[in-house]
C-alpha cells in the first residue's frame, strides 16, 4: 500500500514581520504570512495578477531563524506540509485555519525590499 503525501512548496514575499513566541516548554513558534503572486489571462485576454496568501508556522530552531532573518517584503522559499485545524474565536464562532507547517526555509533575494542593504 502506498504512503500518503502532504507537501507544499511556495515562493513569495512576507506580508508583515514574523511573530515569534515561546511555549512553556521553551519551544519557539514563529508565525508569518507569505503572498504568492501569479498572472493569468481573463476572458478578454488581458493579464490579471492574483495574490494567494499562505499562513506559515515554523517551530524550534527553524522558528528562531525565521524570527531573526525574515522581514516584511523579504522573498522566501517555504517547503512543508499543510495542516488544517479547527478553533473557536473570541465571539464563539467556529473557524478553520489552513497553515503551512514549515520544514525548510530559504531566504531569496537580497533583502532590499525589507529595507536592508544588499549583501556584498
């Protein structure tokens, strides 16, 4: 019997600075959002750009690295798995969140978009 596969790869830009917190166990958890743009043609043949937003979570050492080096506007490659979780918000409404649980991160570009000087 074949094993299942849950894998996602995205390349995009951070929409905001990441938020890092620590669990009581000392484990780092960093949350960040990545915008992935794509172009398509509409019915009239005009180019239309669409943006898809992904919620990403990095744990442990990867979470610490993400919190330190990722900044708003920075281009990043994220590889991981999709996870769906249910929760109840403050108003008592049941919600569903779909997140990318990061297993690997690669910083792309030079960081100028984040207001950082280019590396030599």
